[in-house]
């Protein structure tokens, strides 16, 4: 299972979407990178929560200062 994740009983309740919206509101212009890839099953989630985010949420190469090896 991908970490972090939302426990099954709380999925589709808007918790992660709300948390991401709060982060964007508190830190406008901030971008971040998760080092793990996202499961294919999570694609609908990222499409939904990224629908109102300029540029959406998509996998991009890590920042140059991040070591991935």
C-alpha cells in the first residue's frame, strides 16, 4: 500500500482533498514532490483533487537537489 494513504473506511469522504486544499491555502505557490510513484488505482484521486489546481497534480522529475538513488 502506498504511504501515506487514507484508510478504506475514510476514503471518498473528502479528507485528503481538504487537507491538500488547506496546504495550498496556507502555503500559496509552494510545490512539493513525493519520492514514491503513485499507484494506478490512485489516478482518479489525483485527477479529482487536481482539477481545480493550476497545472494539476502529476508526476514530474524530482528537484535537482533531491537524491533518488
